[in-house]
C-alpha cells in the first residue's frame, strides 16, 4: 500500500511539474534568447520550482550555517542523491546561479532549453568536451556575474546517499583559478522524496543545509586535494549528524 501511495504521489507531483512549466515556457523562451535577460529567466525558474514544490506537498527547509557574503561570486557544491536536486538548488539556493550538468539534460524536450542557454552542458565521456565546458563556465561567470552550481560527484552514486569521493576536480580548479569561495551544500531528504533508481517517493521535508564558504584566496593547484577533502568532510559530517550515513 505504501508503495502504491508513493507512485500515486509521484504521478501527482510529475503532473504539476509539467503542467506548471508549460504556461511559463513562452516567457522563459523569450528571457533565454539573450544573456541580458538570463537573470530574469533564473528568477522565473525559482518561482516555478517553488510553486511546484508547494503543490507537490514538498516542504523546503533551508538552513544557513552563516550569512553568505554579499557581492561575492560563489561556487556551490552540493551532494547528489536524486534528480530532484536540480529543482531544489535551482529554486532555493540564493542569488543568480547557473548549473553545470551532463549533456543529456540538454536533450530533454522543453526542459533542455536551460542547458542550451544559461546552464552549461558537459560531455563527460570526452576530455576535450569537459575541458571546453569548464572554459565556458568560467566565461559565463565573468560575463553574467553569476554563481556556479556544480555537483562535484559528477553523477548520482550507485550507493547514494553515500558520497562518491574523490570528487571531480573541475569545480575546485575553477574556484582556485578565480580565487573565489566554495560553498558546500548538504541535501538531506531528496532521495526519500524521489528515488531516481526505484522511482519511489513521498511528500515531506526537503532540507538543504548551506554551509559556511571555504575561502580559496592564496591557494594554488597543489592545494586542490585538501580543498576537495574539506568540502567532502563538511557534507559527510552533516549527513552523519542527521543519521543518514
């Protein structure tokens, strides 16, 4: 019975996920025609995602370890446990943000428009493609003044919520090159809300812990393993304190 109710809820949530996106798509399309209006497109993404969460009976709970610095670009690094992670981070992380994600996301009908414009699609199977994607992300940050959201595990681990470590180096290399802080983000409940492997789910809390920024000023590429481990330890400790790991 519990599994059946979960499937019914997923159908309900999926319906509203699409039904609420369709009316905003024409306006979104217009905003994504030019980088000058990408910020408006991201604001629309936040509104759509927030309303979708409400009608799907998902309760976002965002907790900050400390206030984030104002007028400072950031790289957000969340753990990756569900397809719901993009909706969560896109809707409830502060500021003007864009994502890096697998190239397959750009091929999704309608929703793929994000990864053909504001967000950056990564061809992970190609070293040249991955390198170009990070070059594009760096240029996008400079051009838009936006923050980057990147899942450092690269993909949802087979044994999620366990964290896949060591992390992919791209986010950390970019943070050190630009000398900007990395913000670890812990997503606690998204796998329970929607399990991407079993397609089970349930309504409830969707907790997101935004941790204190980790400074990179003065760091060199030799410090990258230390930076990766710091981010891992922050997220891992939070998940352990919640009894998830």
